[in-house]
């Protein structure tokens, strides 16, 4: 029962989504991922990031400006570090690096798959 409660939180949903997306990119046949699924995955990932940001802002009681969600959706590599450093101090940099690794996970998996495909074709 506690596992279902954890899935209701924004951060586990973001981690599970990016993990499944990375697994999909790793196992999908080469060239099968078109532009539409890629764009949809980017939008869903950013919306999950914004849901975590809103949840975290309720606990820290800090919201930088009006329409911060839109700024984060469009430019999260710039707005997220500002938020994390302001709310967590120096530890915010480490949290941002964790988010950066989480966001890059699907693309690293896709690059790994492409490298394996190229090596096996030779």
C-alpha cells in the first residue's frame, strides 16, 4: 500500500517516467523513434518537472515570480538552478546535477544503443 502512496508524489513519477523512457530508447529498434514521440516525451518530462517544482515550492514556501512554470517549461536549465540554490544553498547544485543526470538518462541510453548498433554492424 505504501508503494502506491509513493507513486502519487511528483519526484518518483519523474524518476519512473525517465527510467521507462530510457529503457524504451535502449530497447527500441534503430530509427523507430520518430519526431512526434520524442516531442511528446520532452513535453511530458517537463510537465512532470514542473509538478515537482510546484510541490516543492509548497514545502519551501518560495515562488520566485508569476508564471514561473512557463519560464521553467521553456528554460529549465537556467531557472531550476536558481530555484534550487535559493531554497537549498550549495546543496542545490548537487540536486540540480541529479536532475540533469535524470533528464539526460534517456538520451544516454539512446546513444548507447546507437553505439552498440554501429559496433555490431561492422
